[in-house]
C-alpha cells in the first residue's frame, strides 16, 4: 500500500482526484496539505477539510500551506473556472467539522513525507518550502507525482505555461531539480483525458455524499470548458495523476531533465532537455536529475479506472 500525502488547492478537479484517491485501497492517505492556486489558501483549506468530512474521512489531518508563491504576488483565484467557493458555487460552502493542524504544510511535509509519496496537484510552493526546512527531504520521500507542466504542447494559463507551474515557477524549478523521483503528469496527457457527459452522469448519479458534491461542483467547470474551447466534457487534470499512481502502464513516459522558465512571457513553461541528459544536455540542464515525464496516455483506460473508483 502506498502512503500518500496530497498537496492540493481544491478546486473542482482536485475534489475529483481526492475522492478517487480515498476510494482506492491501494492508498493510505495520511495527510492533506493546502496551497493557494485555484482559490486562496484559506478557501483551499476550508474545502480540503469539508471534502474529507463529505468523504467520511475526518480522521485525515490537514495542514494549511503557502498563501503566495516564493518570488511574486499570488496571481489570484479563478472563480470563472472553479467558482467563488472553489467547488463550483453549487450551494452553500460546507462548514468543516474541525480545523487544520497548527503546523504549516511545509512543517507537516518534513515530518510526515519521509517514506511517503507526495501527490502534488497545485502550485509547488509547499514542497519547495519543505526542502528549505529539511534539505535532505528529497532523499527521504518515495516519489513525487506532480500534476502540472507541458513538456511538448501548449499551456493553459498562457500559451506557454500550465496553471500550476505559472502560479509558482521558481518553486517548480526547485522541485524538478531535487533528488526525489519525480513524475510529471502534465497537459501533454491530461488534455487527452476528457470525461464526457455520460461519464459525468455516471460519477454524479449515485446517492452518496461524494457523488452529490461532484454533481453540484462539476457543472460550472463543464460550462466554462464548453464555452472557451467547445469541449464536450471536462479535463481530468488532477485525477490523471491519481490514475498514474494506480496504473502507470496506462501512460508512456520519457526521462528528461526539466527546467521551468522564470522569465518573460514564457514564465512557467516547463522545458525538457529532449536531446540528452548530463554532458549531452545544454548547460542549464546539466547536473539536473531526469524527471519521468508522461508523454502518452491510454485515455479510455484512465477514464474507465477513475470512473470505477468514483
Ligand atoms: C491544474 O490547474 C488547476 O486549475 C487544476 O486544479 C489543476 O491542478 C490544471 O492546469
Ligand atoms: Ca489542482
């Protein structure tokens, strides 16, 4: 069984990912850490606590994390995609039954992440802060699976950058350059994992608290994607990272060192050195560890897996 800590900014697809992970016996979810991103860290923390209540997992601790990126101001919430409440504005925001821990997310990661896998589905600020507190943490964590980035194709926050990278490029560059094994589940694959209307109906039909929450949360996200890109369904960005952990054989990967652009109009763009590693790589990539970058996906397989769990 994989001991899992989920670093998250809920967020509608974060909620789907969380419920899929909690429904998977392969995981022992031992903590959630929250971060600004889709919403402020205050809202992300409230949502993380409320989602755990809804899933009947009020036993899982939540540590509140960073309110802003390492080197810039927070770019702000995206209520047109995730709602003012971060969960699709489908009803009263749930009131959590308890509070977050009185340690920060970075402190919690330092204490709890050795021996565990971190599923990072928001901006990577908490992970970078944890490394500052405990520089050897990257030799102690089992695996870091990141939803974020775009190795080969365009971004979604800007033409260059994916949203989680754009929200803290400096932190992302630290995380991809650290010694822990990192898998990047980016837009190269998640833009292929589209849950169609019938699939949405299937995961929201059950008379359970989690299905009812998803039934209230998904319509706003679905309407946004239909309006801006004519998509018939919703991207399962964060849930695809859960699927990677459940069944990596559904993904095709390449091992490349990855840098994250921190300057100019391409800020937040993830650049793999596809020409080679170490001595064969350009100087800015030399000495960087190889990241396991997802470049292909069996999308129907991922949809079947996630739908079954949900
Ligand atoms: C990522 O950005 C957020 O808006 C989503 O929750 C996901 O983590 C997709 O680019
Ligand atoms: Ca997210």
